[in-house]
């Protein structure tokens, strides 16, 4: 019963206090700086952080994968007054002699009782969060660069891009089989992402410099490719369109599904219209991306009319206005190159992982984040979250069953 009340309070804390939530959303993300009131517990026994993901249902649990195969789970909800160190509530180490780099770690969108990993062990793994064990494995012939779990209600597919023949493989979590293969790329696939507007639309990016948009119900090929020149310029010796002048290293739909953002080893970021694949020609300039590596950048949501922001991990984190291409600032705090970053789904916070194994928290300065509320709303805004610490082995990951 206490567990249920805790879960309900977290949901209320994030969702019900509308004035607080809107005030936080209005806080300018360009005011992000290294947080002085929240940090994460550091475990120095692992190598650099390779991937991050926060659960989208409550925004409470942060998953992180490392280059040595270690998995950490942090509880982000404060349980005492600030400043506060978020504890690592569990750690999963690889078996001796079987350490493999994790390229992507991701929560199952509908249930924090499940998460997924993929990487250099050539596998997509499905994990039971309560048991901290693998319940399903999909084996491939090559390294897995990226996977994306669909948020769809119509199916339970995971799109997987590997270092092999340029195929995108669709793995079905319900049947445990690789249900479908999308063939059109000529080189390894480095990036995949599902459209938030359709259960069946998928985008993929490859080392062949191209991005394709697919309807997975069609077996004949992609719906269209993204042409960086919008058809105005093309190499006369080739009929193949290119999206970047280099490998496509990152790919993400915006939260409203209207745009696709991509990064390439040509050190450029591009913004595309999702409906027809047109290059918007927003000029971000030379970004300085880490060449030929997968880029896990973060794009903020559209909040109350403000332009979304993209944060790109390089040696530091560079922040741009997504619609204008204007560089807003550079976030410096890591002692080595930054490999991944992700925005909190409900709060104006950014989390980043670096080669020195640290996960840093970035938030707006409190002086610039004044919450103008009155009466009970003001009391709610000042109210601290006090929750009973719960064991990671208790069956408390999925609140719907409590």
C-alpha cells in the first residue's frame, strides 16, 4: 500500500501541479548550467558512459550503459532536501570474460519492468528489471550500432541497425522472432528511430550517407529518401541521393513528429520535414562531431511556443536553437569527450555521460527559474518529495500492478 501511495505521489508531483509544471517548462533551456543541487552517485569501476535513457512514464529512473558492458540504474526523485545525490539503486556487471560495449540502452515505453540493450556482443537483449536478468536474446552476425523500441500500440517491434549488410531488422518482442527485414541501404545502419505520429513509420540512417523513411507494411522499399539538396543538385554520374556528405551518425524525430533531425560524420546537423523529407536548409555550421561514431544527441520538446533545443555531445556539449540553427552556448563540465545526453521528459534538466564515467546533471540557474505561484500552488511548488527507499528487487517497477 505504501508503494502504491509513493507511485501515485510521484505522478501527482510531475503531472498534477499544472502551474508548477508550466513554470518549469517556461524556464529557458538555454540557461542550463551544471546543477548545484543535484548530482548522481559515481561508480568508478566502469569505463565511459555510452548510452542514457530516462523512463517516459514517470521520469524517475535513469538507465546508463557503459563501454565495458556495466549497467547502472539511478533513482532521480529526491528523497531529502537539496543538494541531493541520486543513488545508483542497482548495478549489473557483465560475466567475467564477456564484457561487451553497450551501444544503446532503452526503456520499454509502456512498462519500466522491461528495458533493452544492444552492442558489440552482436545481440539485442530484453531485460526483466525486477529480476535483473535477460529474458530474451536476438542474435545477429555483426555488431549492433543502434536499436529503437516502438511506442506503438499496434505492435511490439524493435528496429535494429547492425554493422553488416545494410539491413534494418525488425524484432518482435511478443513472438521472439525477427519478423521483417528492410533492405535498401548499401552499407551498415548506424541510426534508427520511429515516428511518434504513426505506428508504422520508421527512419534509418547509414554509412552510405543516406536516410530512408519506411512504412514497415510495405515490402517494396522505403517511402522516400532524404535528399540534402532537395533535388536541386545531384552528381550526374550517380542517381543515388545523399542526406549527408558522410556517414549518418544520428537520427531522431522531434516530439511532435513533424521534423527529423540528423547528424553526420561531415560535422553537420540537418533538419528535415518528416512528411515529405525536405531539407529545411537550417544552417548549424560545422559542429565538430566525433567522426564515424554513433551520435546520441538530445532534442527538447516543444513547450508553450518556445523553440526546441538540440544538445550535441562532442568534446563538450554544444547547444543550438533547432529551428534557427543559432548556437546558444557550450556546456563544459566533463573531463573527457561526451558520448551521450538526454533531456528529462518532464523537467528542464539535461543528463550527459562522458568518457570519465561521470553522469552530469544540467539545470537552469535558480535565479532564472523563479516560480511565480500563489496560495496553495506556491506551497505545492515548495513541497519536497519524501519517499520511502525501496529495494530494487521488490516488484515495484510497474505501478499499474500495485
